[in-house]
């Protein structure tokens, strides 16, 4: 409006100073007024247009400001999202029979499990006492069905939990937590294997025969709850722990027995192979909660409940066990020997000492190296499994096994076994085993038509998958 007033004043000034004769002014006054009116109207329209443009410009500037602020906010959000994405911890997935999830912060998680299906048969003389013939012959057994998890956590912590679901029952297998104090020292708390010997510490997934040695079964090697320490360098392994009993026995509130177990292994390189020398010991005190013990074993297969050698129940307050082990691995060849003895402490009577041991040689005929790692035998891994178009790895093994349960007026019997096995690792996680054993029995707890000296044949096959 102020612009319009200024323009109008200018127009009046111009018209007032217009120099024309009086007659011309009178004659043209009407025309001049019309022109001034027209000019004034145009000026008013121009002023209104200017005001409108200024308003539109202000609105446009406001919109630009809002858009700029939105752009800045969007940019900040994008930067924040990028920074968050950069800070996110990537998850790595490996395949080790099952997916293993891990990250660079120390977290990992992996499901694990195994299924072992056995078929076997035992041929023994007729006329066995205790009606033992009824429990022999051919049988099929779901030997193991385990399911569990394992993993690590930041700070050097680890865990493993496995449940044995065999025969529709539930029992704990490995169930522990671990702490890696440094690169050499690890502590383990929970249900685990005490330190017994080379074959017993080797996972049953990797043993060369379907069952472990006779003394391993007879001397009651099993998982027990305890606290253990493991110290390992390149050439030396030292393991020790204090243990109570297995999880099933601990449900009895009067059970107070305990043991101290230890094992030392020297495992240097020797020539083109690896040497293994070890010793183990156990002091087991029944602490008055157990008044007796028993030593016995199955005949080469687990499918039968018959024990041809058996001390029966004997009074005892504890036991002492000692073991030695030696092995050599070079290329596809391995040789191993192991011996154990256990002495039962009997109050007021002589203490019997029972002995057992085995010797074995084996060869991987497909050329893969004999599997050995960190003081135990490892998984046989084919260079080219059937999943990659190959035939897998094939290993042949021969074994002599001996168990003597006779001593100090205890006659539990003697059992000798000559065995042969073939292991076919079709893939890293699929494995088949076939083994045959001939047993010579002396002073057997089960007689055949009154004779305690006779022979038994046992043959079995196993299909195994694990992850």
C-alpha cells in the first residue's frame, strides 16, 4: 500500500507541473483524468502483484527451510544407521556336521549329537550255566542316541551339555562348563571323564573297535562329577581332578565316595611320526558310603548282558588304580599298547589286584594319516568322502586284549580276545564299523556243561552318524 501511495504522489506532482496553456488544459482535462485513472489502476494492480509475490517468496523460503531441516535430519539418521551397522557384530556360520554360529567377540553355539545302531551275534557252547544261552545269539541295539549343545562365551568360558536318550530314558553324558585361564591351562567343572587312559579318553566316536578294551569296562570307567585342570603344551599334557560319583548315584544322599585322578602324557615328534607315552593313577575312597564293589565285563559286544568273567560282589573300602600307555603314529600306520591294574582295599583281608591290557596295530589302506591329536586318537577324516565323489577312508585294525580277574582268593576268571576290525569313514561324520573277536575263557564265572574253559565267538557291525 505504501508503494501505491508513493506512486500516486509522484503522479500528482507530475500533473501539477505540467506546462500547457490554459485553453489546452481545459480541453484535455477529461482525457488526462482518464489516463491517470487507468495508470493508477495499473499501479494498484502492480502493487498487489508485488505483495503477492513477496508472500509467495516468503512461503517458498519457509518451505526451503523446512526441507533443509528435513534433509539434515534424514542425513543424521542415515549417518546414525551407518554407524550402527558398522558397530553390529557379524555372525560367522561354519559347517561341522551341523551349523556352528560364532562371532569375533568370543560367542559360539553349535548343536551336537550322535546315533549308533549296532547289530551283533555271539556264539558260545550250549549248556551254559545261569541260563546264559538265552541272552546270546543275534541282536540289534540302539547303542547310543545323544543330543546336546556346546559353545563358548567371552572371557575364555565354554560349555557342553549332552543327554543320552537311549532306550527312551534320560541320562547325562558330558555336562560341564570350562574356563581357559591362558593358552595352556583350562579348568573344567561338571560331569566329565576322569583321567583314565588313552583309549578311554578317546571319544567313542573315534575308537577302532565297537567297544573299548575289557579292562575299561571291568574297572568301572565312567563319567563322574568333578573339578579338573588341564595343562597342555606342544609336547606335554598334564590332567588332574577331584571327582565324586556319577549323576545317578549322587541322588542318594548317603553317597560320599570321592577320588583323585591324574594323567601325564609326553607326545613329541619322533622321526616322521608322533610318539605317545603316558601314565595315569586313581585314588578312590568309598568313604563308608559304599561297602562293596564288583568287577566284570561283557564279551566284546555290548548287545548282551552276559558276563563270562565276574568277581561277584566283594567287600571293599576303596580302590587304587594305575595305568601306562604307549603309541606311535606315522603316516597311515599306528601301534598302541596300554595296561591297567586295580587293587581293591578289603578290611581285614588280603587286597586283590586285577590286571588288564591290550595291544593293537592299524593301517589306513586308503592312505590318510592315522588320526591323533592332543593325547587321544582323533576322527578319521577321508581325503575324499562319498559326498565328494570318493570312497572315503578305510582302516584295518588287529588287537589282542587280556583281562585277569583272579587274585587273593577271588576267582573272577580270565578272558583273552583276538580281534580284527574294519572302519569305513564314508564322510567326516558318517562311519561304519565291523569287528570280529574270538575269546578264550579260563576259570569262567559261567560254565559250559560244568567246564570253565571254552571259547566264544563274537561279531558285530555298527552304523554311526554324528554332528
